[in-house]
C-alpha cells in the first residue's frame, strides 16, 4: 500500500465496516425503528400526554445532572470556578424540581422556547441561504424554503401560545420519532437485502 492509497482507503473501509455491522444487526435496527414509529404515532395522536411526559423526563434529567454537579462541586471545592459550578448545579436541581412538580407550567415555558428557537433557526437559515446562494447552486432555494417553513411554524406556535402548549411539543417530537423510525426501518430492510 502506498501513501496515496491510505486516505482514500480509510473512508471506504470505515463505510464497509459500518455496513457490515448494520447488516449483522439489521433485526435490532428494525425493532428500534418500529418502536420509534409506534411512540411517534402515539405522541402525534396524544400530543398533550406526550408534552407532559417530555417535560417530566426533562425535569428528571435536570435533577439528576444537578445532583451529580453538586457532588462534583463538593469533591472539587478547592478548584477554580467552584462557586460557578455550585450555582449551576443548584440551578439544575431547582429547574428539575420545578419541571417535575409543575409539568403543565413547564410545558408552557418549553413550548414558548421552542417557538423562539424555530424563529431564530428560520432567520439564520434564510440569511445563510441568501448569503451563499451563488455557491450552493439549486440547494439554496431548498434552504430558503426550510427557513421560511421554520418561521411559519414559529409564528403558529408563538401566536397561539399558551394554547399551542397542548399540542406543539408532543406533535413535534412525534413527527421527529416517526421520521427517525422510518429511516431506521428503511436502513434495516436495505441491509437485510444485502446480506440475503
């Protein structure tokens, strides 16, 4: 093997290794995809329940990470930045407790934050598309359309808030799970065909 063969061979070898692993475990990917699809459709059909479940789960994540942060802060109390680390851990614990104790109010806040996120993402995507329209050829139009769609979603969420808290968070997560599950199923079925 010469020096010039190495870089070209590396990505091809990595791709072959990944494809072999997917082919070997295609059933696991298929099962995971089906489960994501089921959870996604459930979240779409019951968006309020999904929104509350997501809020409570996020609360537990904050609480556990905050407790771990408190333990680390105590362990490294002589390290620089101790007070900042301690304050961050306390804030995470408080946020976790609030989200777990008051999931409805937490869902309201998260829905508004998601609306603002879609607005910022849409503006940034539009600006990027316009700035790079000469270099992106026909793809800049798709980027522009995605940015406009983000702004429309943001407008729907923010203008209808707090009423949109009933459906927005659960619906968006459900759609994401459906797309993720569908892609895993397609990948698993394609890998199965290659191995058979």
